[in-house]
C-alpha cells in the first residue's frame, strides 16, 4: 500500500490571476472607482521585459508528505508526487493571447540520476532536508536530462495544502467523476467514495481525494488526467467568478505566500498573470509522457519505462519547435552551395537495417563528405531530421534536404549535438527515407 499522499497541486499562474483580479476589484470597491480605472493605474510591462524571450519553460512540482508516529504531517524529505513541465508561449503581435502547453511526467518514471543510479524520477527532489531550492534545482537537472531540454527558465513548487486551501477559499468546485471510486486508507487519511457520472460539489479535501485516486487499472496516468480536470475546473472558477471581498482576497494571497516556493519574482508573476488573463482554457495543450513497459528496481519497486520516441516527439512539438515559422528559403541560394563544402554525419533512427548506409551512399554520389555512419539515440524516428551544427554555411541543412528530395525531412539548428561530431550536419534517418525509392536523390542540376 502506498502511504504517500498526493500533492495538492495547481498551476501557480492561475492562483496569481485570481489574486490579482481580486485585488483590483477590492481596490475599485474601496476607492469607488471602476476596475478599468484601477487597472490603468498599474504599470504592467510585458513578460518579455523580464525574460527577454517569447517562450518560457517552467518546471512545476507538487510535493508529497507522510505522517509521523504522532499522526502529524511532515515533508522535510518530500518527493515530487506531481511533475509538470509548462511551456508559456508569451503573447506577441502574431499570437495576442499567447498559448500554454503542459507535459506531465508520471512520478514512477525510470530515470538515471546524476550519480549514475537508476531510480524513480520523483526521488530527484528528496533528500535535501527542507532545502527546497537545492531540491528543485536537482529535479530540474534530472528532468531536463530525461526530456532533452537544455534548461528551465523558472520553477514553481507547490506545498501540500495549496489546492485544498484554494478550492475551499473559492467555495468549492463542481466535478463529475470519471468512474466509481470506493477506497479507504486510514493511515494516509484518504477516504474516496464517488459514483462515476454523478455531479458533486466538492470541497478542497474532496477534490484532492478525487484527484489522488490511483487504485484502478490505469493507475498514475489516469490520476494525472484527473489532476488536470480539477486544475481546469478550478482555474475556470477563478477566472469567471467574482471574489471581490477582502476575506476572499486575503485568503487567496495567503495561500500563494504560504504554499508556493519559486525562483520567480513577484513582478514576473504579476506580469505573466496579466499577460495570460485572456487565455482560452479549452486551447491549453496537455499531454503526458507515455510508457511502453515497467520493471522492478531493488531501490524502489515498480518503475515505468518511457516510450523514448513518443517522448522526444512531444518535447520537440511542445518546447523546441520555433514559435515563428522560418523565413522562406531561396532555392537559388541553396543550389549555389557546393556539396563538397558540407561534412555530414549519418545516424540511422529508422529501425531498419542498412538505411544509414543507403543514405550515406546517396550523399557521397552527390559530392557530400560523409564523416561517419552509425545508429541514432533510438529507432523511433518516423521522419528524417537534419540537424545543422555550423554557422559558416547557414543553408547547409537545406542543401542536404534538397539533395535528398525528401519532403518530409525537417531541418533545425543544433549547435550542441548529442553525439560528438566534426560534421556540419547530422542526418537522423527516419522511416520516411526507408520508404523512398532509390532514384529520389537529386544533384540539383
């Protein structure tokens, strides 16, 4: 029986939106001014003023706790029961309302820790005796390595009672459970009794209990889905209801101050809250890292083995794809580049033997210098990827793609390749190339 309790987790930006809205309405009431007049008095610079970029990648942690012999809560060496990575695509003239993508990572996911040992990913936060800054930075390091993300712009850690207290402060939420649940854990103070399909007006404790449930065939992935459901309902109520009395405002402010650890400044949080005030919740993209198997570890029991190919595709789509489409490429400028000026490293990611050698052979015939041929980091690539490491020849990747005449191939800048190479370009061969006929390659004559 798992005695760890589910962290009361909620996207902190929703908290800030609610608090800021409440402060504005309260100030308008006290000063007998319209909310618009109050807002106009705030100098609210856009987030780009603080972060100097249009996309932020934020790590969100919800920490667990246990009970001691006196039945009192403690969390000095808490682990992350909830792990989410959020892409905040800031509002721009091209995308006035901005957009948000959230990737959840099951807490039991198998990873390699910095010391080389295998463990569950949620263990990266533990062992720091309440030093939340060190714990968060270690978790960022482990999660960044697992996802292939170069780093995080900020982190937010939510303490155990954040969601419970927030939901109570706004008067509860209406939830329709996705299945019937009957479960009791007296040690963990967990009592879950809901009928699937029936609407409940849940208190904070009930909503947290509902989203903690994992004792079904789906287990952690379904628990993540219920977490996201509660988050969406809570954010919608924060946005749509009016909490314009001092009691509500003070409670919301207190929840943020008492239950949130972050390296984000108050000015940064207010700027983000203001920037995303009109975000359409129905368009917030959510996903979770899928897994293909599980196994037992001596240290910690059953762990989940991630689907690396699917994980990489999600990370690329949600966090690495440029926000602004690249400018059109001049075909004549591409054709003017001599193949003999480009050194290429070929990696077979198709899972089909011989495709790396086949592509390398075509490139050699066209005059490219092939530095080496080997296997990619996985065999799950559906589409061929062309990674450009050089700045001396910016269109080198486009020259290779044009030569291969493979329309499904993508080109991206990759100044720090995962595999050490002296090449200008690394081509990761996908299954699309395996399906292409031999005569597709072109010398661009």
